[in-house]
């Protein structure tokens, strides 16, 4: 009993020391970031995932000035590599697939935020080079007014029998569309190497004359061109919120399965303001930073550990809808498959259109 008490006491002391050390380290980081006085980002514009809220908070709390240059994930990594010691960017935000690429190219440096343990293993690099701050899961956005008497679909299987048109977008150029195909494959017994179940599903829809060529965007939705769209959940929620009659739309995760991915910050190995970049990542993973992302319709990676304000919670889909979502388990296989997808789509799906 005494040994148990001593072990408990020792455990508590170690935990307290660790917490104190983390707090001290954080104070040191804050002081160093304040001394740098600025953080420059790429691919983190004000209107994406409510980055604006985060930049405003960092300015108020730590006096950090900020400039962003918007660009694609591939461009961000190329910029870090090209500029090296003449770095103009400290931190960027890239799609999940580009986290490991940035490590392979040797252009990033690690930082593990204090909430590291609450980030799922699949969503982070074990050395702290990248970690998804928010996720994207393939969802349906449904215009209830345009269903032609069909029930609103709640799963991929429903798409086979409806009378509505289904819009997925251009699988040769849009990551959202390609991931939509993967999500349909996962829900029907396929995987990163085998997307045949999804191709068969969309070929069937095409044969019925119900595969729409309209890209599911805010513009096509406003024109009433989208009946059922396959989109990232954060896009669907954002589009719905901007509609003249939001109640005409439903956004949901298909109950028979979907794919979950997301976006990660990467800290430039050559950053001029490395401490400000690390503090930015720390803040993004804090409760306040995660709530900021949720305000921008992005589902925070720590969603299950957060007490979201009710008005913010209302902007997201309930956690229960994410029970059957699957992260990409074999990134290399999916990279190969997604490269072959445009040709397969043309030969096995588009060919069936009337």
C-alpha cells in the first residue's frame, strides 16, 4: 500500500514538474516570439478556415505583425526550398499529402505543441514536423428543393436509386473530386489501391444520365445547378451558410463510409522568425485556436477534446457523423492511384454518359 502511495506521489510530482517545465518552455517561446515581432505565412489567407481570427489574436496577445501570400501546397514547399536562407515565409498550411513531402525535401523544422497527445497518431508526424490542425471529410450537400421526388441521400448506396443529378467535379484537377472517388470506394469495400467499386457506382449513375458535369462550387449552387454535390464538409457547410435560403440545403457525411484528410502547418527550416512560427502552431492547437478554425467551418483536429461555444458548434456537423470515416492509410498507393484516376474515369465512367 505504502509502495503504491509512494508511486502515486512520485507520479504526481513528475506530472507537476513536466507541466511546470512545459509552462516555463512556453514562456521562453513567447518571449522569443515577441522579440521577433512578426510571422509571415503562405497559404493561410484571412478568408480560409478563419485564419483572420488567429492572426488578430496573435497580434493582440503577442504583438506579432503578419503578412500572408496565398499559394498552393506544392508552391509553398517549392518556395521554402528555393529561398533557403533568404526566406520570406516562416510558416505555411498544406494538404495532408504534402506534410511527408515537405519532410522528404528537408525544408521544415519540428515543433510539438503542448496539446500533442490529443492529436490522433494518423494525423501527425512522430517527430513533430507536421500535424493536421483541422480535417476535411467528404460529404454530400443536397438541395432539397431539386430532388425530383427522391428522398435526400444519406449514404453512397442511395445515389444509385435517386432521380437527382450527382456532381463530383473534375477528378483530373480537383483534390476534392479525387477524394470523393476514394470515399465512395472505401464505403464499398475498396481502398487506396482499389477504386473499382467507386468507378462502378459512378458508371451506373452516368448510364442513367444523372452524372452532372457541373463542378460543385458556390457559383453553381447559387445558380441552382447542383442537386447533390460531393464536397469537403467544410466547403459544404460554408456554401450552405452563404445561400439565400440555407434551410433548403442539407450537408451530411455518408453513413456507409467516407475519407477524412486535412491540412497541416509546416514551419520553414530557414524561417527568419522561427519562434513566432512555433508559437503560431502552439496557438493554432490551443482551445482558442481550434475554436477559431471551427468558426471558419473547419472541423478542428481536437474536436472531441473541446467544449465549443454553442453558436460555433452549430457551424459544424455532430461528432457522431464521423463514426465511419477512414483516414488514408497508404499515402504512396493513393498517390499512384490518383495519378491513374483521370484516365480510368474517362474510360470507365464518362464513356457511359448518354
